[in-house]
């Protein structure tokens, strides 16, 4: 609605490509906008891959594979699994930091992930319309250049806050191995007594994994559904960066 | 004039030779993780410093800390430290009893005001004005506050004093409360464990008496020298953990071969203590060495954090069923969400098919009107 239309009618926004004139048959012009810049797309896929690795290895750390026989010197299975988990954790954390940096450097849609417009009335109105669309109470959703308000709600509270929680608890647990005085311990070690001890942090970190898995389920489903049914493209936007609209109607 | 005696004099009085005394000093230095250059420093301190009295109070507890303490593997530590404490006050170990014993408490408190160390075993229950634990006719919490007022520092012996332990486990009917939540204005050293290792206890006391300062503490107030690493970090079964070799069930092949106890619920990876290095009973063994996983007795709330025989904690305390753990809750939620998605997708497809049918029968203008109406 009102927060969308300025976005649409503001090709002056930094790095947002001017609306190219589409096929001009009968005055129709199907709009395509450059929304997600290369670093955002790269981050998205690196993040997705590291989440997959983190979930699989994390699950196997909590519930290890069946016992191997032979001499312990012949195997390093748990060691390898933990190494993959820590390596993917570092990639996840560094990617998250890079993504924060890009929020300052990139275009307006790069900032969207980190802002939750709690005080913006139009956001809540848009959210209401989007919920109605998902409840089949509306035959047609609104148009959005960036994320729709429902997506933004989940992205902020699960991906941003959730990632921060997983990075914080993850590095706190990692600091138990690196030991007192390590930078991981200095930066994150305080989280362990705060959340009630090592075992509680393990459990919360484990539950956090399941929250992220639920998010991925909903995310993949809604992206595919939106790509088919909404008024703008989804999958192309996160692969080549361009989002196209299927109609030229307002909002 | 017991108050002016030095440690060394007390030792000599008990028939300990100088040679044994120096041996004790070097062993203590090693136990505290100090280099050999500290041996003369310890000896010097023990020879010259008048001893600091220790008052040992007992609240709600099982006396396992005392039992552990008097079994300190190093006999000299026991003889020296324990005899000096019993000179002052420890109601389960001292010879005197009743009014006589309580009188000693008052006397020491007055004579060494601000200079004695208070060691607390157990914790005060706060419900019903503390009536669940009465010492000398008065609630323990009153005695604790009274003695703590003029103490130089407080040692919380064991998990009871440090964290609350079993009497503070849910639902905690007596409101048993760890010492640091009652005594707020004194430095508190937590020495958790149920019980703590004897050498850890004597080591902490010896450090405080010789160096006249608190040991370096971690974020949770535990001496770093004994609680800076997990059982897991120094466990002799660790190679089996890294290799992926676990005891799947007690008495299986892996158990006989001494594989890692992770899968049968060992809490070594989440427990900070010195068991895997110091071990127990003169270094004879420790739980993992005898084939049972660590139960995490030196961790806060270990009674309330699920089975001692399961790797993943159950979540009954936070409103889930007794069998629920993170994976079961997560998989159930994933099932519900997955089912929801399937239903939603089906309805979406149905709606879309209907919508298309309607579209084919109507003009584009109709479609636009519909869109605006939506």
C-alpha cells in the first residue's frame, strides 16, 4: 500500500535500476526491477548451504551415528563431524557479519532484513492483507518490490534474531573447547551462565536448530507458492537479482 | 594462644617433620597448578603467617562434603587443615557440642572480627522463616547471616551451598536457597560438586590461608584452578568420542572395551570439574573410569535437567511431556508445519485452478475489476 507505492514509484532509490520499458503492446509495460544485488544473493546461497551443513552435523553431534569398531586411532568420525559443524558455523557467522556490512553499503532492499518497522502503520496493514491472502480470503495479494510484510516479520524474528541467537550460543559452546581467555570465551562465554549453564545452552541451541528448520520449510514453500501465485517473481530475484511483475496494475 | 600459632607450628606440634612439611608444600603447589618457584613461598607463608580461623557451618545438607573432605588423599592436608578447623567450629566434626560449641562460634567471631573465613556446607531454606533447618534452636539462615557479617570471605562447599542441589530441585518446597543469594555483601567462592573432590576442597582452603587472598574465580564464582575445564576435555575416554566409538547400552561390547559414555548420557561435555584429572580417593578412579557416565553434579540445577542416562535433556520442566526432548519437540513441530504446508498447497492449487477457469470465461477488464476489489 502506501509503503509499497513509493518504492515502486521511486526509481531514484540508490542502485535500484530505472524501470525498463517492457513490451509496450497496448500501453502495457511489465516492470522489472533490480532488487537483490550480487552480495545479497551470494550471502543467501552461502547461508542456505551452511544452514544445511549445520543442521545435519548438529543433529549428528546430538545423536551420534552408530559406533564404529576397531582401534580409535583408525577413525575420526565425530571429530570430522564437529569440524564440519564449526567450519560451517564460522562461515555462517562471517556471512552474517558481511550481510550486516552490506546493509550499510547496499541498496534500500539490503537494509530491509534488519529493520522491523514496528511503528509504521502501513506495515501492519500490509501484514493484515498478506495474512488474508494466505488464508484465502483475498483472491489477489499486494505488490511488493522487497519482502512482503509477512515475510519481513519472519525474516526479522527468525533469521536475524534467530541467527544472532544461534551464533551467540554456538560460539559460547565452542568457547568451552577453546578455553578460558580465548576470544570466543571473552566475547560469548558470558552467555552460558546467563542461560543457566552448559547443558541448558546445548538444549536451547538444539531447539534453535528446529526453529530454523521450521523456517526453512515455510520459506521454501512460500517462495515457490509466491513465485507461482503472487504478482511478482521470487526465484529469479534471488538468482539473477531481477524481480519482475506480472501486471501493471497499481499496488 | 592458638590464634597466634602459625601453620608450621601447628604442624610441628602434631609431630610432622620438616621434611614432610616441605613435601606438603610442593604437593600443594602442584595441586594448585603453581610452578616450583611457589614452593618456598608457600613454606614461607606457612612458617610466618598466623593461621586464619575457618568457621564451618552446616545448613540443609547431607554432610557428603565433610565426608569427602576428611578423605583427602593427602594425609597432611587433612591433618593440618582439618585439625585447625576443628579447633574453631564445625558442628559435625568438633569434639564439643551444644552450648559449648555455640559459645566457640561467638568467641571466634569476636576475636577475629573481619579476619575469619566462613565455610558453608549446605544451604538455608527460606520458607516459613527458615524453620526447615534449625541449628542451636534458631533458624540456620539467621546463624548464616550472623557469622557472615564479619567474615573475610565465604566458601560455598558443594552444590548445596553453590547452587541449591537436591533440596532446591523442583518444586523446592522449603525454598532452599544457595548462599550467594542470601549473603550479598561478601566475596563468595563456590566449590560445587556433590560432593566436591577432597583435594579441591583442601586446595582451595590452603590457597586462601597461605596467600591470604581469594583464588582467581571464573564467571560463575568457581576457582579457575579446578573448574576451568570440563570433565570431557581431559577425559581418558575422549579419543573414543572423537573416533565415534560409543557405549550404546550398558554391558555391551563397547562398554567392556571402555568406549565413550556420551550416548548413555554422560554429562562430561557440559560439566566443569577436576574429576578426570584429580580423580577420587587418592586418584584411584572417577565415575567415568568405573564405567558410569558423569551425572554433572557440579553443574547448576543438575537434578532438574533431565535423565542422567540420556544425551538430550528432556523438556518436561518447560511444559512438554516427560519423554519430550529437543528432537521430539522439533520433529513434531516439523510434522505439523509440513502437514499444514501440504494442506495449504492443496487448497492453493484448487483455488488457482478455479480462478483460471473463471479467468478464461471472463474478459481482462473483469479480471482487473476483481483485482481492485480484492
